[in-house]
C-alpha cells in the first residue's frame, strides 16, 4: 500500500510536466488530462483511505522512502513520505476539492487562450501541495512549501498582461519570502539542535531540548505559517491575490494552500506544546487576524475581496485553535476541512456570479440575482449558512468547538480569546449576510458593461458586450456540479465529523487530544454563539436588507474607510518597511561609497603612489644598486647581531 | 685514511701535508653533473671544429641529449634510493646526493630542456638575408651598429655558443643546491653565473640594452660574490673548516677537537653571525630578494627573452636549493638568529615586489617584479624550518619554473617591427586578435596570481601552510596581502588583453615552430596538472625533503 503514496504526488506532477512541455498540440484536450490526473490522485487517496480505515488506530501511519536525497556524512536528507491520519485528511481535501475545481475551471476558463498552461499550473500546485503534506521531514516539506508558493505566484499573475495582476503576484511572492525565511531558519535550528529533519526524531526528542530553543523554533515556524496563511503581520498579500482567476482563489487562496500554515503548526504540535510562550503567540496571532480579516470583510464591496477577508478571518480561527494546544488541534483541522468545503463553494459561487455579470466584481452593482441564478443562489446560500455557523451545518460544528476550546484555555487569556472568537462569529454573520443581501436580494443595480479596453478585469470567461446591461444566466454544468458537490460538504461534513466525535478520534493518534472544559459550560457557549449569530445577521439585515443599497459607496466612518483600505496595512508597510528600507539602502549606499569604496580606492591609490615612488629607486645606475646592496648587507649583519644581543 | 678525513686535510690548512692521496670520486652519483659539464666541453669543441652550417643542429641535439640523459641519471639515482635511504655525501664531502639535491637537479634539468627549446627557436625573427635566425646576436663580439655587425648579419651568422654556455650554467646549477662545503658552493656559483652574464649580452635586437644589462649583472654579481667569499672566510675562521657538517658541529658545540692554529678565532660567534649573514646575502642576491633585487628588472628586461625565462626559472631553483641547504644543514643551530632577519627580508621582498609591479608598463619588467614577489613567498616556506617547509619550497620551485618559462615563451611570440613588443599598451586587445595565445598567457598569469586549479595556488597554499604551522602566522598575513596586491596587476593584464579594443598598429603573434610550442604546451600542462592533482607531486616533494648531513 505504501508504494501508492508516491503516485499521489506523481500523477499531478506528470500532468504539469506534460501540459507545460507538451505545447499547442494539447490545447484541445489538455484541460481534461489535467482534470483526469487530479481525479486519479483523489482515487488513489480514496483507496489509501479505505485501507487506512481497515487498520487499528495506532498502526495507520504509512511510510515510504523513495530515495536518499542528500546523503552526506552528518547530513542525511531523504525523499520519504509519511501518510498518517493528518496527511490523509489533507490528501483527501486537496485532491477532492482540487478535482472539483479542475472540473469547474474547464467551464470557467473555456475562452482563455492559455487554458492548457492554466491547468498545468493547477496540476503543479496539486503536486507541490501533496508533497508538502506527505513529506516525512521538514526539508522535503520545505520543497513543497516553495512549490506551492511558486504555483501561487504563477496563478495570481496568470493574467500577467494586467499590471495589477503582475503586481499582486509580485507582492504575494515578496511577502511569502519573509515567511519562507522563517521556515528555513526554523529548519536550520532544528538541524543544529536535533541533527535531523525527520518529523519522528525531531518531535520525539523535544523533551530533551531547552525551552528557549523550542520557543525560537516555534516562533520561526509561526512566522512561516503567517506568510503562507496570510496571518497578521504578513497578511497583506491575500487581498491582492484575488487578481488571479476565481478557481485559483477558491482552490489555493481559500481551501488549501493558505491552510498550509495551520498544517505546519499542528504537525509541529509537540514543539509548541513544550513551549507555552510560542503557543500563546500563535493563539494571539490567530485572534488578531480573526478580527482583522472580519473587519476588512465588512467594508469591501468587491465580492472576492470580501471573501478574502473572510478567509483570513477563518484561518485566524484555525490558528487560534492550533494555538490552544491539544484541546484545539483537532478542531483546527476540522474547521480547516469544513472551511475548505464552504469557502471553495462560496468562491465558486462568486465566480459563477461574475461569469454571469460581465466580470463585474462590485457587489453594489449586483442585486436581485437569486431569480436568475437559482443553482448558484442555492449553493452559495448553503455555503453562507455554513460559514456563519447556522446550527446543524458544517461551520457550526467546527467553529463552535473552537470558541468552546478558546474559553477552555482558562484564565484571563481564555476569556479574552473566547470573547474575541465570539465577537468574530458575530462579525462573520454580519459581513456574510451583507454579501448575501447585496448579491442576491434587493433591486437590480446592474450597470452597462464598460468598454472592453477599459475593463478593470480581463476575465475572459464571459464575452464582453460594451454598453449593454448584463444578461445574468446560470452557469454551465461543469461549473454548477462542483458547486453542488461542495454544498453537500458544506451542509453535512461538520455534522458527520462531530457524530460520536469521529473526527477527533480519527486524528487523536497524530495530534493528541484533550477535552477542554470551558468555565461556563458547553451549552452556554453554544447559546452565546447562536446569539452572536443572530445579532450579526440582524444588524446586517437592518443595514442592507431594509434599506436600498447605494450604487456608489457612501463615504462611511473612519473605521469603514480604514477597513476599505485593508485597515491601512499597505500604508503601514509602505511607511515602515518601504520607506525604512529605502532609508536603510540609501545609508548603506552612502557607507559603501564613502567608507568601503573610500578605503578600497584609498588603498589602491596609496599602493599605486607607493609603487610610483619606490620605482624611482630603480634609477638604472649600477652604482645605486650596489649602494643598496651594501646598505642591505649592513642592515642584515646589524640585525643578525642585534638578534643575538637581544 | 677515509675520504672524509682526506677532505679534512685539504680544507684544514693547519695540518701538515705529508702526501696528497688521489681523491675518491663516486662518478655514478655525480653522473648528472658530469654529463652536462662534459656535453658543455664537447659543445666548445663543436664550435671549434664543426662547420658553421652544421653547428646549430649539432649543438641543439647535443644539449638536448645531455639534458635528457642527465635527467635520466637523476631519476635512476632517485630510483636507487639515493633520495632517501642511501643519501650520502660524495666527492670527498664536497657534494651531497640526497632528496632535495636530486629533486632540485631534476627540476633544473626539466626546466632547462624546455628553456633550451626556446633558445633554439628560429621561426620568430624574420629571416635575415635568407637565413633563419634566433634571438641571439649574429656575432657577439661585434660592436652594435658597426659594419662588422652588419656583415655578420648578412653572412647569416648565428651565435651557437649559447648552447655550451647554457650547459655550463646548468652544470653550475646542478652543483649549487648539492654543494656541501662553502668552497664548492662558491665555485658552483661562479660556474653558473659567468655564462649567464655572457648570455644576457647576446640579444639580437636592442643590443645596447642587452649589453648594459649584462654589465650591470656582472658588476653586481661580482660585488655580491665578494661578499659571499668574505663570508666564507669568516665562517672558516669560526669553524676551522668550510665543510657544512664541520661548521654545523661547531655551531652545535659538538665539535670533537679544537684546532690549535685557529684557537684564537674558533667558536667566536661574531664571526659566525657576520659570516653567516654575508653568505646569506650572496644567496639572497641570486634569488632576487629585497634589498638585493635591483639587478632583476634591468637584467630581465635587457637579456634575450629565452635567457630571461631560463634564468628566472633555473637560477631561482638552484639558488633556493643552496639557501635551503645552508640554512637547514649549516645554520639550524642558530635559527633563532637568522629567522627574524629572514622574516624581515621575506616581508620586504613580498611587499616591494608586489607594490612596485603595480606601476610597471613593460611585460618583462612586470614579470621581473613578479619573480621578486614570488621569491618572497618562497622565503616564507624556507623560514618554516620544518620538513613541510622544505617540501613546500621544492613543490613551489617546480611549479613556478614551468609557469615562468612558459610565460616568457609567450612574450617571445608577441612581436612588431622592432622585435618583441613588450610594452603593455601594445598587448591591449590581444585576446581579440589571438585568443589562444592570450588565453595561454592568462593561464600563466592566473597561476602567478595563485588562483585555484593552477599550480600557483597549490604551491602558495603549501608554502603558507608550512609557514603558518612553523609559527610564522604574521608572515602568512603579509603574504596574503601581497598576493592580493599582486593579483591586481596580473588580472589587469588579463583585462587589458580581453576587454580592451585592439590598437590598429598593434603587434602580431608570430607562429612558432614546434620548439616554442612544446615549451608553452608543457608549461600549460604542468600548470594545470599541478593545479588539479597537486597531491602526487607534494608527496614526491615530501619524500625528498630530508637533507643528508
């Protein structure tokens, strides 16, 4: 069985190679090949899953060593895989959602000339992401980590002819470098501390290591997670990443890649467990991001950016849960999976809406679409109910558990974290209701399509007809089927996982689990969550359901304006990092010119000057030479005698 | 009466001479020297008796055969164990046959073979009146610019005397590093120097400059010989013997018997220190160490380029050999006296050579200053006073001599109407016009600069390593700084050749015969081979690094 693991990665990798190297011959069929190979990967995953279910909980983990990568004395790196319950969960999520989104993209990218390349990149992403979660050591994980970063960069900038897309890709790349640096430092620290990279030896020898070292490793891992998962302070790239095609936003920037940070933290749980300081920082980062993303999500009029803020916020929940230790790990992953379903569904729904509305992304120009796009409305609506935590749907089960666990952390920080999570739930309900109402309810606020040349977005999925009002229509089957499947997941996954605590028990051998005991009782927490939900929905309804939505956004309060600017994240980065960096480089250049070059040029000039003066001694007269020799001999003798004297 | 005792008789003048026994000579162990000197004598006879037309071929063949068979003899001696276990002192204490001597003799002979090839090159200078000519004056005795010179050129005369002269010089060089008493040392010095003075005066072009160089070399050489000789006298006064072993015994205080006739001076340390310093000075003059280096640029520039290459390589090998033996066999007991002084000399030599080279505009003068700097690097290895120090110096000398001969051979190729175009400005853009020649020269320059994968790096590394382990860390620091300065002017030439526009009236690169081609090819091959696989040769040098006493 373990020999199948490599095939999980190999299938999409083969697809990427064939599609990217195959040339124009594959333009007609390439997208189906890519989809097929994604499905193959999912099929293998399903077989392995079935096999795993047939075994006892403790011997479910499989290992496969493919080859020895860097065999050097004292430095052993293998290409080896580890498939345990945690990896299995990710494999099914990645390949399952991945396959659906491949299918969706067949319709969505139908009119794009570079569709083959797009599918090549998608397959590349799948391969890298599967490598990331299947690696049995941190070094190989790092390969996958960089691989998904590359695929993300390529796909955000897929429409590279748009300057905004090219810039967004570059921004994502640069911000992620900061996080990647953290991961590489963490790996180096691990090597110097433990002498190995493999998960097993590293995580089992945590007990013999000083807490200071573990805190350093933990914080570096957290930095890596912040970069990849768009957590404060490395969150600024995710909103701009929405410049990529919508299936990319759904797959990479909602369901899978951005959750890699959560995987990393949960996988390294032993390190964080042994370093309460690092763990607390993780929880704080999660809590801050949770509110940050939610507030940004409230102010955005661009449907994808509102959803991006929501993604940030939901990953904040997962990171918060991961920062709670064994009482939270399982729920972090559970929320990750349910979020994978409903957020991918929401993004696909958003793509479907944009598809229908001439690529318009401004929700103020939507309205009343429920009648024209019933399937999209239904699936989007189920995703909406799931994400706000409507009782019984997926999001309810997972988010409620996280809030409970946050309270159960205990002490003042338990109250603060729990309160933040609860507040986040209310804001989530508010902004998602706002999205729902602005898009599908109210009167039509449709605007004529702008001229093709000046179109802000160049999504070529729909034909632009300049000057005409959009004719909303339901999307083709290849797009609706994935949405329907994901809607099923949004509705049932959470309940299924919570049935008899099956998900927690499934993960327990890997992540370990403790029951958290919130100080106010589980029922009270659930009640509070429902109240928060009702409050959020109610306020949103009062603001957007009862009153007409203006087409031009009102000026809004200071907070609203700040939130529209992503809470001034870019201004902050500009002032502190860009300006600061410019000052630093300018002063370094100054030092380089005046000091370093000065010393170098000065040395060169003085050597040259000395040389010019010394060569004058070489005047060509044998008599001078003889004098020099005589003097030299005298000095030689004198020095010899002096040495004896000393 | 044992041979050593007999030797003691004629070196210890105070003993009564009742009879003079026939000296016992180990001909087989002296074969390399005897072959070369014998061939030189035959060469003189060839000049006298063989018709002018046939002399060139005869002399070239004779010289090559002599050098090749002498080298074979060296290899045979080394193979017979004289380099290690059977090392001994031959010719009644006059000549040592041991590892360093054989290694250096082999190096001198190999370098000489390729150097003699450049002597014999006759394709570079345009034919004068239908006669192929070499780099040497048509008739050495004719006054430059005189009618007799023109007549000699017209008649197609060539100075085939250079071959026996070179062989005599080589003979001296073979004895020099093997000399085991001070008199033999002095005789060897003169035997190698006198022919070189003559050779320096024999340039076909720029004869006045060549003669000036020869006169300077001769005057300063005689000057330094006088110092050396005086030093020998003082050392004799100190030890009552000129034999290395006997002097060393007195220095160590293990001498068995004080000579009554010399009782007043024997063991007087002032004599030892002054005499030692003077002998050292004579040898430092030969290796071109600062402040006894001033002849080097003028002579290197004025001498015919093949002679410069020969001199720069072979003389340096021989002189360093003699210096090593003096310091390691005679004066190890007083190393605390000479080491600090040599430190100073080495530092001055490295720095002055590198610094002054920076502003040179003539290729030959540039290489002359470079050779001064290299003498400093080698001195750093000498100062290490360890077995590693000896082996690193041996390796360095072998590596350096082939780079040097090759580099000067390339210089002979770059010519314009006035002969060799040695001014650096004329080398601009050479890499565009003659990429192969320029690339080969670049390889030599990189080796001089000590860039990895060339023999220069391996040599420098070995020398500096030995010096550092011998407690001369500061010397290594100065050495590395000097290497950095030196790298500047080597690389500058490369930049000039490859990244400058060629001048319209620039020089052309002559197509040499197989002789010079072989020389350059061997130079490149040795440079790269010693750079890529230095270990075998380092081991060889290491196994030959024990002096017999």
